[in-house]
C-alpha cells in the first residue's frame, strides 16, 4: 500500500532551503512515485521493481509527470475547493529555454 504522506513529509523540508520551489509542485512531485503503485494495483500487476521509485525514474519520468500534472491542475478550478498554488507554478522559465526548444 502506498504511503504517499510519507513522501511529502520528506519533500517539504526542502522548501525551507530552496525558497524558489513552488509548494504545490513540490507536493505533487513527492506524490508522483506512488501513482505507479496505484496503477499497478488497479491492473492487478505486482512487479518486483518499480520505475518511478528508482533513482533513474525520479530524475526522468517523475519530473516529466510532475510538470504535466502541475500544468493540467493549473487550468482547473481547484481554488473553489480550497486547493491553490498550482496556477502560480512558474515552470515556463525552466522549459521554454533554447535548450528545451
């Protein structure tokens, strides 16, 4: 069973050291590895190794999934139910550089 709040508890202290991190994006990024566990459980699969919980997955797939999910959530009306911070995530400055184009 995924223990997603445990991931978040380890990610939040990095906000105190790195002030530029968006709190909502940091929280989403901490929960992304457990999405794989949820999908596997729904499909009835139980693999020995999980990609999103590996170092390679964390540095590649997790980052891409986090960016996509934060962008998608930024366009929803989550503020109406008290969830905010996704619209203020400034990911464009990292992904609109000449290197990424």
